[in-house]
C-alpha cells in the first residue's frame, strides 16, 4: 500500500503519531457566512428572535464546536486550545443580508488548529440557521474556508483572495 499518513500497514485508518513534533504556537482563522432575509436580519439586529440572542448563542456554539472538533472529525487530535474568538459582520450590499462569521483559534502544541477554526465557523452558521428557521428555511450557508494559518512544519498560509 502507498505511504498514506493516516493508514496503517494493513490499509486501515490510524491516527498519526505527533509525539515527536515540536510544540509551537499555532493559529488559524476561518470564515463562513449565512444569507438571511431582510426580516431575519432586522430581528437578529433588534434581538427579536423568539429563541433569544442569535449571535450570542451562535458564538457559544462555535466555541463549543472548536473545543469538540476531535469528536466530529475522526483523525483530528484532541487539542488544548488557548484561545477562541468569533466575530460577526454584516454584508448588506446589493439588497443582500449576509452575516459574515470569522473565527480565530490559537493553541501551543504539536498540530495545527485549522480544523477547529473551520468546525467553529460551520457550527456558528448552522446555529444561526437553527435559531431562525421558524421564520424562513430558505437561508443559505455560504462558503466556509481557511483565511490564514501560522505555525507548524508546513509553514504559514494566507489565502490570496479572502473574499472567495
């Protein structure tokens, strides 16, 4: 069998041994979005959604998801995260109501936090959908992608086109 990192000699899945990797500071920034109706936008901004403060609940959900990423992604190592921040911004151009979700995750360890940032961004968008689906089920969760990562053997990465 070829030299795949996540398969053993029998061709079965394994978690890679990272015990020899150097511990370094690692960060990742990911982004996702969700397009909502004008009605939902107004209700989120005015905190008029019956289930409660949408952005507060979504933010906590994203933080929880980052902390539990290894429970969702089979070959992810459980990490002791040092910091997680989720911020929101509205893109209101062209009669569109798009909530932009940006997630920052940091640790000091032997493996990166890209999956934690991406999982948090996804869970945050899904939570906004869940909180608002009683009003409209036609919301669209947008692209989820890595913007930047720092630290580790593979080096730093910065996305060239941050809007795509």
